[in-house]
């Protein structure tokens, strides 16, 4: 007899973002497969991922390190370096408005003019560590202006004016002065704001944020989250948020995809996922997070270790760590199926 999945401790309803059902996708990922071909074997970093990003909404992608979150983002931006990485299958469909045809990004040349126009112009990315993403030899103003010149076809003076305007929008004090400063002269929070300013300088439709609050203290994290939400409203953009921080997801995301070993194992509106998790891995993630105001004797970790990325697994990749494992889990991989309206999970417990 199947055991019910236990309910985890979760944030209060008022702390959790709502859900959006606009049914108007701007980006759709279908059966995406991105592999890395190494001497010790093939790493299937992204192995059949299906995701949909709605217009003017936020999709959160969560999971442990190495689950494929950042590789999914890099695939969308066509930043996976070959060799050893390569998109071997699937589609990344960008749906444009104003009568423009949709495009399959997975089919484009990563170095071609069309992909360069999309990268930064229509889809921009905030990288995980701004200190390594910003050029230490150029002023922040010049770096923002360079992006504007590339995609907006304007002169240097107009691009610098736009850079100053963007620094003002991300609430950096004395923006005219900051234009002349270098990354090492700014704090971590200010560098992250510069990255956001650069990403939004050309008014892209989609913002891919890869761990935008990592290495920042809690107060600055909250400021960055508030800033991104405000700018999303101002620029009418859609956000794909890559993070392992469930608190950030609960505040920002409308939909959440939980990834494990290169696959999506649960997909649901944020409120639904936090209050009614269906996959044992999602339950484990929620149980391992401390909740303010709720006393616990100890946090409950997920037992075991993540399998080797080159290991060939026959059934469910989470089976060796799952407290509800059945014989079927070891033998047959569960498909991602809809369990209730808008809530999908890849687990035989809900067959």
C-alpha cells in the first residue's frame, strides 16, 4: 500500500507568491537535452526538461547543486561551451509579439548574428557572481553603454545617458559618479545592481536570473528581490529565476519547477507547491529549511547522496534516497504527469 507523502513545514500563506494563469507563453522549453561529453562518460546535465514561462510572470527553478538549473539557463542563452557541452535534442521556443515569427533558439548558431541580437536584446541574463562577470578593467558606465550601443544602434553619448538612467532606476546613489567607477570600488550589493541595470538596459522581454542573491547578506538579498519585482512591473518583463533558496522562490515566483538529476520532478503554482508538495524530493527540500517562528528540535536532511552524474539509472533517480521507495520505482522511471489541475509530479506514489 502506498504511503502518503508527509506535509512539510512551510512559510505562512501571506509570505508566498500567487499564481498566474495567463496562458500566454513567451518561452517554451520542450524535451531539452544538454549533454557534456567527457572522458569518464557522458553527463546528461539536462535530460528531457519541459518548462513554460508566461508573459510578465516569474518561473522559479529550484534544486540541489548539480541538478541542471544553471545548464538550463545557459542553454536558453546558448552559452554552453562546445566541447564538451552540446544541446543534443529538444526545442527552446521564443514567442514574439507584433506579428514577428517565433524562433527555436536551440537551432540557432550560438555565434550567429540572430542569436547575438536575441542575447541581450530580447533575453538578458544576471549571472551568479557579479565580480567575475563584470570586466575589472572597464568602468561600470562603459560596460553598460557597450550593451546599449550593441543592441540599440545609438551613439556613445546617448548610451552613457542610458547607463546613467539605468543606474538611477536600480537605486544606486550618485549615478553620474558611479559611471566612472570600477567594479572593485563597489560593494557586492551595488555590483549586483549594476548587473541588473546592464541586463535591463535594452528592455529585454525575458530576464534569466542565475542565483542573483548568492553571496549577499540577508538585508541586501531582500533589497535585490524588491528591486527586481519593481523593475519587472516597470519593464513588463518575464523572469526565469534560478536558485536553491526556497525563500526567494516563495516571494518572487508564480510557478515553480523542482529539478533533480537533470529532470523536472515537480511543477506547480508556487502556493500549491509550498502547501501541497507531491514529490518526496520536494518534501525533503521543504523539511530541510528552517521556518521563522516555528520551533523544531532539528531539521530533517534528505538522506543519502546525489548519484554520480555519469551513472546510468534505470528507474527513478531519487529512489535510493526516497523514504517511500517501491519496487516499481527502482525498475521503471516515472513520467512527469498532471496529478491535479496545474500540478505535475514524476512519482509512482500518485499513479
